[in-house]
C-alpha cells in the first residue's frame, strides 16, 4: 500500500517475514520511523520494521545533503540496512554494501513513506555468515 498503513514485509533467505503493524513511537525499542532535516542541509530517514512473531527487526536508513525524495538510493556511504535476528545476530550492509531502497511515495504533508528494498548483509560477529533480504516493502508513518 501507499497510504501510511504501517505495514511491511520481505523475504529473508527465501522465507516470508512480516513486520508488526505499529504506529511511530519514540520510546526505547519502539517503532522509531522518523524523518529529520536541519539547517545544515542534512536529511535523514530511518525506517524500522519490527518482526511480528519474534525479537527480529530490520532497519533501513538514508542520509543525504539534498532533500530525500521519490527515487532509488544505493546502500553505500551513509545509506544502509541491517537485520537483527532475535536480538543476538546482527547483520549489516556496512560490512558489505549490496542493496538499495527505492522510495515510491514520500508524503510530507501526511507524514508517511512507502517503498521497496533489498539487501545482502554480513554478520557483525566476523564469522562471515550472510543474510539475503529480497522483495522488501514498507508503508510507514513517521514522526
């Protein structure tokens, strides 16, 4: 959807993964989907998808020196993604940048963002294991 329905999902290593339907919440551990801009021309978008059945979550983030808009952003430099599996195994694109996020709708008036994503990430513990995230989608309200 592209209406701010607070939904999301993807395939993780080929298995269906669905995010909880939850509203933005700035409390620790909450659904901290947020968009920030400041006078120094620094724009940041962070999207958090918390797993529906476990302590898993996916975080997507974009930083740019121009206004974030409807387009494709590669996971390089300050842009990236991570997958936290059961709050124990942390996979991140910062160790190996493969993937992208495409903003398909960015409604600043009604404060929601929709799009698609995919990425390949490496476990931060150094054991070399990877996770492949494909066919990702989100439709989230932000603060």
